């Protein structure tokens, strides 16, 4: 399967592949055109697209976003995590995105590119499948005139993947390209940018088209679509429910700040979630299987690192919410105490791990006892170098997805492989509840949905009978727990919410949930802008707005005189000494 780097690269390669014949053949190379016109080749693209989506959503380079949201924390600079999440170290408060095609990992360059090229890889595969079906009349069944069940299924899945790709770009970037099987690619450099709102709406259109097909279907997905070596399949009805959950997530988490959050279409969030993965008598999680070849940060680094007791920790902002004896900021030098004190069963007393290990992985986690929680553990050892900032330190550890941590974590059944939940019933319930509360809907029903995690998993008092403000507070508390480890949903959730500002003397003030100067979305990567001869721009940090760019990729085509003057001005003082003010650029 060919994965093209960049949307313009995709368009350009497709254009030249169909317009040039150099009369040179390599019998050892795959025949790409033939592969993309056969059912077998296109089916492989669908399988690869689901894997690419998991990797894009939870890949190595996106880990800094959850640290920026003060959800997970770490002081290591892998994937520029420290660079982007530190306070007053590399930048006065927070650094903006380093939008450069040449900046190294430590300076954050790949972070801006990873999600862009990941989601457009998904889109490229989905578009190829749709092109094969719509324009080349590829049939995946024995005889489509007699039965087109598989072809119909693959159409639904390709449209769903198109929606997933557009949703990803709309959630992360300020603008992007809309390209589908109907896009004219004869002049790829002329493709216009679509705004993030337009891409969000395009995703909803694709999702709705996919939903209509899936809801009427009677098929199941292929066994290897959701991971190699496992047998989990999903029915057409389940995929239709998953699409609705994805739509609810997109609308709810798309806002960049409190004002946009207020203006969101919360009635649609409630409506979509009411048809989502928790809407029937048999709720389910949508999971992807991590096999031996993709474990240990192969395709899911968020859960792999986040559940490693010596790699990342739960930020003290969250720890102070979940316990009554942990505080934010971290109290140097002794830290927050173990055992933890919390009435939430997901937190418990902080014990965890095998009974024969009284210093789990050398970070002083006591072996699990009757009070152990399901999602968190307490480590007596702070693992990050003190010189990098005590605000990175934490004594609380996430262990909900411990089976996906790296080998060496020493739990008997853990080897870094297993089912990787991408969407859980609790996530859908909380979106459903928030949609109801914010749209003036049924508060009793909203409370029941909150209680599915708050009471059932947490063992906390029921929220039934609470008013709208108290229900929103309960929803936000639950989202801190239930969204943790789910890609960069914690970042999306924090940027729209001002919940839990720190006490005086803590870190800089939070504005709509993010520390001042933290960028709220990403620019189009510099590599794309350079190809288009457009100005490179960025967001956040001390010198750029956190959300609205002054340039936004405007045309950057210099005139010959501008270039000549720029060269002249390379001489110190030339501009002020020799050039009239009305000729200065």
C-alpha cells in the first residue's frame, strides 16, 4: 500500500501517474494502478486505513498535547513533550508550535506534521476505495447484480473513514484541504483551503452518508480490520452506532474556547449520542487489537506511555481533583502522600500490582490490597529530574490500560498487547449527558447517563436531582477520568473548559482550561505551505496569538523587486540609509 506524504503530494502523484507514460516497466514493483482497481487491493486499503487512523490519533508525536492540557505530565523531551508543556523554561510561559519542516524532534517540528499527514493518509486510502467503487465500478461481491452486500459495506466504511479523516483535521488544525473522490485534481496547487468549521461540517456529511448505509445493512466488518490476529468484528448496526458517537465527539470537542463551547450545537450532540455505542441494551466499546508487531508505542503511544509507571504520570491538577490528600502544585520536595485518599473506586488507596512486589517497578507502589482502585496507583517515588520543574512531578499513576504498557512492567498477564478501547460506553454517555444539559434537555436522563460511570465505576453518590450547574461539574469530573488515555481528547476537552483553575501560587492562570499562551490548534504544516508558496504561520507562545493567526497561510509570492530589495537589505543599514520610506517593504 502506498502512503503519500501530504495532500498536495497525493494530488500531484495521482495526476502524474495518469498523465505520463515513460515506457519504463519494473516487473518487480507492484502495479499500483492495477492494485487500486481490484477488490483485493482496495480491501487492503480499508484495513490499512483503520490502522493509520489509530496511529494518527494516538501516535508518538501527539503526546505533548495531553501534557499541555495538564492531563498527563512528563519532563522527558521525547516528542518535544517538555518543550511544549514546560512553564517559563524554553519560553516565558508556554511555547507556541514550531512550524518548520526542518526543526528537530526536540524543538517540536514533527509534532505539527504528525496528525496532518496521518489523517490525510487515512483520507487517501478512503478516497481510493471510493474512486474504485464509484468511478471504476469495482465490485467486492461475486456478482453485484445478484448481491452487493460487501460492496455496500465497503462503501459505508470508506465514507466513514473520510469522515474520520476530516474530523481529525477539523479538530486539530485551523484549516485544511477538502479532497474526496469527486475533487478535480488537474491543478492540485489551486486547491483552496477549507476552514476548520467547513471541514467539521464536511465530516458530518460523510458520517451521515455512512450512517445511512450502515443502519440499513446486515453485514459485519472483516476480522483483521480492527487489528491483526484478533477475531473481533462489529455488525453494521454497531458501526452505525459508532458513527453517531464520533459525530457527538466532533461537535462537542471541536470548540477552541468557552465562547465557541457555548455556541456549539448541543442538541445535535445529544441526538447523535442517543444513537451511539451506549444507546442500546447492549452497550459496547470499539476496540483495536494491538499485536506483537505494533506494541510498545508502535501505533498507540498515548496508552503505552501513559500507563507506564516509569514514563508518565497523572498531572497534579487531575490528582487534586480525584483525591483529598494530593495538592496542585506538587509540594516539593516530599511530594504528595501514599496511600491516596479518595471515595472514588477508580482511585482507591493507590495500591496496585502483584502481591510479591512491594516496590512495583522500583517506584514504591505498594502491592494491591482490598482497597486498590481500577484506574490509578500511587507511587512514592517522583521520577522526573527536579531541575526540569517540580510542576512536572506527580505521585499518581494511570493504570487503567496497563496491558498496553511496555514489557517489563511485570504484571503476569501483560506483554504490551491486547484490546485497545478507542471509544467506551462511558465516553458516549458523558457526551450524551452534556448535550442534554447544555441544550436544556432532560436533566433526569442526563443524570442517569452520568451515573453509569460516576456510580457504577466510581461508587460515588448519584447525581439524580442535581441542577444543571452541578451536573456540568459532575460531567467535567467524569470526563477527566473517562477521557484519559483516549488520544488527545483531554486536550480538546480542556481548551473549551475553564474548569478547576489552580490556587494562587500555582502555575500561571488557566484561560478556558489551558495555561495562557498555550496554542489551541495547529497551523497547516510548513512543508505544505512551502510547496504552495504561502506564508508559514503558527499559533501560541509569547509572540503569536493562541488561536487566530495574522497570516493564515496567505500567498507568499515575491515580486522580483521585492526579492532584489531583500538582498540589498542584507547589507546592514541599507534600508534606512538608501531606500525612501515609501519603497520599504
